[in-house]
């Protein structure tokens, strides 16, 4: 469910402070645990490392990401493969 328009998007003040202290174009990475923070236009061009519960996932913010949450780009579940007999047959063919 979206946040109320009268409240505006949630942006963590600590992240905004870190971004304002950085110089654009540097290779510094902003580490954060705040997955619910909304990406703002000020964050475009910076690298972020968002915690997914086990490790930090790094990505750089581009213009198309504005309005999305940081957690959307740091998946918490790792997809291994589909199961079943068909999948085993496909893997056996690849080995041969």
C-alpha cells in the first residue's frame, strides 16, 4: 500500500545527510540498512550498498529508479532453480 500523498515519500534523514556530504563523481559507497527509504533525485549518480539480511548488495542509482524504494534493488531471496523431473532432464542434457 502506498504512503499517503499528504505525508510525502519517506526518506531517511541519515541517508540524505550522507549523500549531501559526498561529492558527485566519487567512488564512495553509501552503506545503509534502510530498505524502505524512497530514492530521490538527489541520489542519482551515487552508489548504494543496501543490506538484504545477510550481505550488502551494491548498485548505482540512475534516473529511472527515482520514486522506488532502496529495498527493491536488493533481493532478499536467492533463486536457485525450478524443481521437478523436467528440470533434472534439462540439466542432464547440458552435462552431455
